[in-house]
C-alpha cells in the first residue's frame, strides 16, 4: 500500500498548478495587449498634424510645414532596436522606390527615436532607406503625435491634416498607403530596380 504524499510534495504540486494557471493567464494578457497595437487607429485622424523641425542624417533640417500646400506626407516613427520596425521599413522602402517618381505628389520621411545617432545611421544604411531619416532622440515629436508604441505611420494631406494614422506593424501597409495617397493600379509584385539609400 502506497503512503500518502508528504506535505511538502502536496505544497509543491499546488504551487506548480497555481504557477501554470498564472503563466497561462499572463501570456494571454500579453498576447492580447500586443494584438491591440496591431493597426490601432490614431487619435489624430482627421485633425491637424503637429509640426516638427528635425535634423536629418544628411544634415538638412526638415519640417512637416515644408510640404504643406505642395505634397502629401507619410511620416514613419521607428527605431533600430525595434523588431517590427525592421520588418516594416523594407516594405516602406520598396513602396517608395516603386511609386515615388519625379512627378509624385507625396513625400516620405522616417523619424528615428534612437538615442544614439550612430544606431539610426547604421540601421538606415543596412535597411537601404531611400527617403530622409530624421532624428528625434528625445522622442518629443513622437509624444506630440501621441504615439506610445512603434512602428507608427501617419499620412498627412496637402492641407496638413492627418488622413490616416496607425500604430503597429501591418502586412498590408503598402496597400493602405497606395489607397490613402491615391496611387492607382498599385502592384506590389512589380520589381524595384533602385536599391540605393538616400538618407
């Protein structure tokens, strides 16, 4: 006949069961909160875009106001250490190379929130970013746009109003941009021949 389990063994089993329940609940909570950032709409939709004046990696100073009345503007917030940003940036770069011709009525800028300029520069070079990379080391611009997670993308019309803003990586981001920018017959399978970066 088997002896009943000892008190320490029962306590260990109860602790293990409690931990299993807790870790399952915690994983589900994290998964839910991460999912809530995927494609989350911005509170700025339909409102004037906050202006910014930021230095770019190539030494220029770029402002959102530079494009007002002239072109639509796509603003992407990212960082070198952000995994989803590193998935999104090649998609943005490919979209830009395919659709941004001489007569394009939009421009795109990326705003790096890296604390160290060298990190932003290295990542921009590795990712072959073909548009301006702006530096927001203090995250002040990020905060004025109400962004609490990256990547985040905003489309601003020629009047300076946000017509689309979302937080989180989206696999259909290029289609959304084509629609918001009025690009007809967008074909993501078309080859982009120029891989040169110009940040």
